[in-house]
């Protein structure tokens, strides 16, 4: 579609955020005037770090709501840069984009892989992780987030050291818990000190694959601690990239292809 003077309009794109890759892409888009991004966050994290682009906070109301948003705002491309465990949002994005015939790219950061010296127990979901800690009372370093605590509330004989960016709802906390509020990135030396201070016996985490939070795995290896690693949920097939730079290149390629069609 042509704007005034015959020039192409900036292509409207939607960035579904919530990861460091999303933030990096948001920063890059400030230097890409040919693209008109809207950066969307679910609103789960308090005081999030926001890029200097248009921001939308809050959900869409499922597939139909997202589909309506894409249509009403003439979105020409979507980048799903949500957390690897935000399965519902990724499924909704895939369905809505397919229905609206809007190109979709998902940023999939590489998974963590066990290395020599690691003692990983890989499980399929968070409920299995809670029961895999074992019958013997343990000090558990819990880094699964503040929203998925119900399975650990049911396993009451452990003491949980729960790390979270924001303070959880007190009614959702396990019976025996120490809360550590901190925002990544974390350093290996600090992770070792934290685990030693709390006499950690075992680490429970999700395979998020982020560089900013992988230090706990190096620390666990150094201290000889077992790690219960929760596998990522299955997501619908999608074109994907690993980095924000690759996502930006894709957006520019989509715009170029759209420009050729409109000539």
C-alpha cells in the first residue's frame, strides 16, 4: 500500500515479548524506520524493561481476540518471542496468524544440554519435577517462576528457596519457603555463594535456555548438585530463528517481499 508521495508505508509488525531476545529485537527496531512495531507483554512481570517503541500490555482474549487485533491493526508480520514455556500464547499466535494469513516467526533459543559433570534428571512437567525431588527432606533451589508453585505446595517435607523477579502471591507459596527476589543476569560466583549459603541439596528449573540464567547450572556442576530439568512443552510447527538479529532480518525480508507484491 502506498502512502503520500508514493512512498511505502512502514510495515506494521507485532512482537510478542517476554524474553531477553524480545527486548533485544525491540531495541534493534528503534533503528529500523521501515518497520512499525508494537511490542506486546502479557503484564505478568512488574516494572518490565521496555524498549523505546509502541508498547501494549495485557492479553488478547485467546485466538479470536488476537485474530481481531491482527485484522484491526493491519499487522503484516508477527514475531513470537515469548518464553519457551508460554505454550498457550505460542499456540494462540500460530492459530491466529494462520487464520489471518499473517507471516509468523518464533524465536527459539537453543535448549540447555547436559555437559560432563552434570547430574540432571529430565522430567516432562512441573508436577513430575516436584515428586522427583524424593522422599528425603531437602533444601531445594526452585527457579521455575512464581506462577507454577501448586505442585510444590503438595510436597511439604522439603524447604524451598524460591527465586523470583517479582514477589509471589503469599497464598500460593509452599509451606516451608525462603523467598529470594532477584532479576537476571546472574554470575556463577554469586550462584555458588547463594547455594552454599542456603545449603542447597538439589536444583529444580525449566529448560529455558537463556544465557542470563544458565549460571545456576555451572554452579550446580561445580558443587556436585543434582538438577531436575523440566523439558519444554511441545509447540506448533513454525518458522523459527535463534536470535533477535535473525528475526530482524526476517522482518525486513517480509517487508521487501510485500513491497514487490504491491508494486
